[in-house]
């Protein structure tokens, strides 16, 4: 199982657990429009210098800082 940080519809990020091999997350906007979010891997260095990899799905462009902040709060 993989934990994925999901950024969707300008709502606060949430963590979803998906089975390994899953590459898309389906979400629905308030107007009932469905979309598929691609699960991607993002990498960055932690404050201690360790390499950190997280799985992310989003309906918008994210900065590495947004991902780092969400990961530190949610994972």
C-alpha cells in the first residue's frame, strides 16, 4: 500500500492509501465533473539532509515547498 498526498480543488491536502500499482485517483468536483489525477513521485531533501520521496496527486501545479509542507504535516 502507498500513501498519496492528494491536492484537489483548492482544499487542504489529504492522504489517501492506495494499492501498489495504482497510477490514478478519480475525484469529483462540486459540479459533478469527474477527473483522474495522476500519481507522481516527488523527491526533496529533508531538514536533516536525508532524501525523501513522496507520492503526490494533484489537479494543479505545485511547488516543492507545498509538497514538503504537506508531507511534514500529514506523513
